[in-house]
C-alpha cells in the first residue's frame, strides 16, 4: 500500500511556515507514515532550485532524495476570472517529469509573475488553463483542489460552479478526479454524482504531522511510477481509497460569521435566509449547505464503484484534547507523541492499526480510548466555520488534565 500526500506547499507560499524545506518534509512524512509526497510549488524560481539541487529524477518520473524517499512533481495554481460572475478556483497540478514541469513554468511565466508566491494567481479561465497544460503534455494531471471550500473550491459557495461541466465546458472530460478537502468527505461528494474519482491530500502549510498527511490517498500497485499514479487517479484501478479528517474538523464545514461568534447548520441557515442574526449580513456559507444545494441524491447514497475511506483526526490533536492543551508542539504533547512513535513506527499505524492491548501498555487508558473512538469515527466534534477549525469535545471524565507530571509518561 502506498500512502500519498500530493498537495504540498513550500515556504514560498503565502501563509506557510518559513521552516519548510525538503529535509523536514521527508523527515515528518516518515513519522506520519507517508510513502510519497508532492514537491509543492515547482513553479516558484527559488523552490525549483532547491528541488533540482536536492532531488534526482528517475526514469519513471519519480524524484528521490539522497535516502531514496520519493516525491512527485506538483504545484498549486490559483485562477481568478469572470465567467457568469467572479470565479476563484484552486488547482493541484501533477507533472510527469522535469521537462514538462519546466514547460508549465515557462508557459505560465508568459501570463504573469511566478516569483511572489508559491501558489501564483492568474486571470486565466479554467477551460483555457486545461487546454494550455494538456497541449504541453497529456500526462499532466489537473485536479480541482479542496473542491467544496467556500472561497476557492470549484463547487464553493462564494465563487464556484454548480458542476464540472459548467466550469470546464468541452474540456470537462479532461478532469478525472477532484480533491475532497478537509471540510468534505466522499459520502458528501457521492451525492453530487459527478463522474470523477475522489482523492484527498493535506494542502499543508507546515510540515508538522498534525498538518502533513492529515488527508492522503491510498494506492495499491507493485511499482511506484508516475504513470501508475496517474492511471489510478484517472481510471480508479489501483486507487484504494482515502484518509480524511471528519468534515466537522474543517474550517468551512457549516455556516457562520467568525467576527460575530455565530454559527449554525444548514437547516437553521435556511430559516435565516443565510443572514447572520447578529450583524444582518450574509454568513459564509459552508460545505454542508453547499452539498445540499447541489446534491442529486439523498444522504446515504453510495455509488457502486465507491472507494473505502477512513476519517481520522491527527494524533497530536487527540493528545491535546485528552491532556487539555491546544499548543500542538508543547513539551507535554511532543513527549507523549514521540514515545508512541518510537514504539509503533509511525502515526498512521497508531491511528489505524495498533492493537488496543499494545496501546494500553504505552499510553494512558483515556488517550487509548480516544484513539479507538477516533478509529471508529465516534468523536464528538464542534464543527468548523468561516475559517475556524473544528474542535474535539470531551467531557471532564475523558480528560487526563494538565497537571499530570511529564515524569509519568
């Protein structure tokens, strides 16, 4: 099984950690349990220089570090344009090799600047964008990123479209997959009945494992090659499923106004005509409501070719909830996390596989209970809205509390 996170950013993307480098990405990918990463931001002139210095491409389009860890050529592009209204859509772009990646950079460079942001913005419409990249190389993959997100998703409430056909018109058959995003999951997207596969990646802005690999895609084939990855994304053959977070964890799952400290589900939002009762302005409408607007099937619909998926909150978030601290890199959380990693190899193994008896030998019973609830997708979550992450909600009896000494770990 190959676990891939192919939506990565460098330190040159806006709002991303300045400590992101290829060494840290590899280090924490291994700790997370990932087998392959996207390079992120290959159109940025400084980041591509690091990629070419640090990674060597093999004959299968896979870039490898000195230790052999694999990367895929990948970037994210933001398009902002007018088409029946203001549109803002983000795309993950995968490229088969250095030559095609350089041609993408050269072509986009003729349409605008690339040096100011790892996620550059272009006033190109989506039809032209697909045509432009496919003329470079048919093996270039274009995936609508975090497809339901309010502001930059292809189906988003603020500037998205109602269907892939509306967005891509005669080029819709060139789109083979969409990225679910952290505020949506496959069960929600199945209801839209778009004829595409579903992939999931983290869109991380830092290399820490509570961001890196929080969403990922599971592939199953004998050899890691770019062609095998693209075949799986396009046909579903070798695409085994996805790792998701519960959509309530996402920053745009339900409707609300962060400045007014108000949020509600789509049923209440309908009653309010999408208007915030505190300021009388339209709320940021989240993914839940948008799915209901676009759905062609009732909740619970599952297509015959549906892939398996797992909903998992990152381990450091679980530790923080149990030990009542929100600082993910605190000494307490880091100590507990590192102990578990040293015993069980990587985070995804802990979240998905390690037996309860073995976990109880290594961790407090309350933490083990939350890990198992997470595995069964039974956690109670306060949903995220208008740019605010969701939160795990635990009763006092489920918490260890802040006062336990580190010596007890």
